[in-house]
C-alpha cells in the first residue's frame, strides 16, 4: 500500500529533474507555451488551491506545474482508477499526485472511504502553506466546455479552513487551460491565471450547513472559470460551433494581427463563440440558418477530404511547385531524422493508436517521450562513439540526431499540407469546389 501522508514534503529529487521536465514540456513537446497572469500567483508560503478546467487528462496537472517561476511543488488530485497499477501509482506518487475515487470507478465503499484520508492530507498540505491542484469537474472533457462541479474541491477547502479556525486565508486560484490539440506533438498551449479569491463569505453558511456552502462555492467558482475558458454551452450544435470557432478565428487573425501568439488566437475564438451565442439569443432564425449552412459545409468538406484553410485560398502555382521541389531536395534531411527518430515515434503512435479515450493520447505520448527518449539518445551516443571511436563525434552526432526530430516531424506536417494543397489545386475549378466556396462565403456573411 503506497503511503501519501508526506506527499507535501519538499522533494530534492524534484529540484534536480524539474529543469529537464520544463524543457521537455515547454520547448520540445509544445511548439508554443503561453502563460498569462503570473502576477496573480500569491507569494510562496501562501496556501493556494488551484481550480482549473480539465481537457487534457494527465497533461493538465503537468502543465500547471510550469506556471511557477519559483519552482514550487504543487500536489495534484487525480481519479483513483489511474492508481490501480503499483508501478504507475509509484510514478504518480513521485509527481505528487494523490488518488480520489468516484462512485462509478470505485470497488466498494472502502475506496470511497479513502477519499476522507486523501482530503485530509490535502487539507494538511494547505495548512502548511502548500499548493493543491484539483479539477472540479472530476473528469476530463472531450470538448471545449465546462460540466457540473463536484463537491471534492469545496470539501478540501473548508476542511483546511476549519482546521485553522477559519484563519488560513486560503487563496482560490482559477486557471484556464487551452490547447490547440490534446493529442498531437508540437501543438500550442495556453495557461491563463485569474485573480485569486477567498471563501470567507461562505464560512457562516458552512458552520450550519456544509452542503449548502459547497454548492455556493461551486456556483461562484464555476462562474469564474466559465468567464475565463472557451465554453460552448450548446451541445446540440457543438460541432458547428467548433467548426466556426476555427474558421472565423483564422480569418480574424490574418486580417487584424501582424504578430500574434496563442493567447490572441484564444481571445478571437472566445469572440466568435460569444457572437454566435448572441445571435442564438437575439436572432434565433438567423442562428438556425447558420448552423444548417455550417453543417452542410462540414459535410461537403468531409466528402471531398479537404481542409477549411484551403477553401477560398489563392494558390500560387509557382510557390507550390517551388515548395514541392524543395521538399524533394530536403528528403535526405528527413531521412536522417527518420533513421534517428522513427523507431520511438512510430512505437509511441502504435501504442496509443487504439486508445478508446483519445484525450489520454497526448499525455501518454509526452510521458513515454519524457521517460524513454533520453535513453534512446544515450544509446545513439554510445553507438556513434563506438563506431567513430571518438566521443566528440558521438556527442556531435547525437546533437544532430536530436535536432533532426523537429525537422522530421515538421517535414511530415508540411508534406501532408502540400498533398492537400495539390489535391485542392487540381479540383479547384470543379463544381463541387465552387459549391464549397459559395457555402463558405454564405457562412462568412453572417460575421461581416
């Protein structure tokens, strides 16, 4: 049985591994990692309870750790069924992750009773001036929206305050996590840190009716997070919203920004969703027409196997031919990257191919890479040194092999885009493509 009682104790092993961890996550796994609002983080020694939306399984907790410049060591709470394997449980324990159990995942009342111990440990971490991370939805979402909040978060918060005679001054820190993709390598991530608040307004309610205090706390916290995240309320038309979110965002970014980061993209996405919500509220007929037009457009895109970013794009024949020629010339560079990185990349992809819950894919890809890629490159260094009989050549080759990982992956992405471009180019004058263009122009007219 793994003991979590001292999970809040400072780990010097963490201090040693953290620089590599941050580098692996921020600079290798993500191509853009934007943090907004770091000035809102209370100073060290302040008890902080981080509440965040939950879209990327294990990666959500891992990403939040990077927002602390002072290398604080927050403790996370995660669903208990993840801890069934002892090896996995020990790894999670090292990363300061504790289990919480939901009724549908538990194997009887004994598992649910373990939550009492977990919540007490978390409360003790807070009383010692530590940081707790918890996701009030209690499960990750396969979409950009918030679901209902469970009672776990307020229970821990009020227990911590009650244990300190309601003088703890616990700071609730809301965090918005937003990803361009939760599955792929070299995508974008945003951490937006909101302003902290206390729960003192609920103390008197808690003393007489804890459940009501929990509900009041969750109502406030959900409203705070809802104002920060990209929340698509309309589940019936979710796919249409999601299509429009990307389509209109890209057009606004091109038209309104000379330079932009992922936070700018996120803000434009929120404006698009707000515009559609307003249309639904004030002009229902127009809204329903937009949903119908968008669904038809998406179906036609799928039928033709085209990408939205190509539709209405002016394709310069010379540039496409030149780009294709350059890709042929650079194929040996890609081949070098494939030779040195293909085995681990393909192995990870095959391992995650059949995951039923696709939200886990990105987290598993990162964790496997984090754990095993150093061993892979050590093996390359040893082999290259032995073959060349020079450690200098071995190290130099290993550095080139590592850098070729990014070239290998980028080459693949560009090749796929180039293939789509050529397909669109050859069919650009067909009736179906003209219909696709007309359909997109109809949709754009709703936002003019």
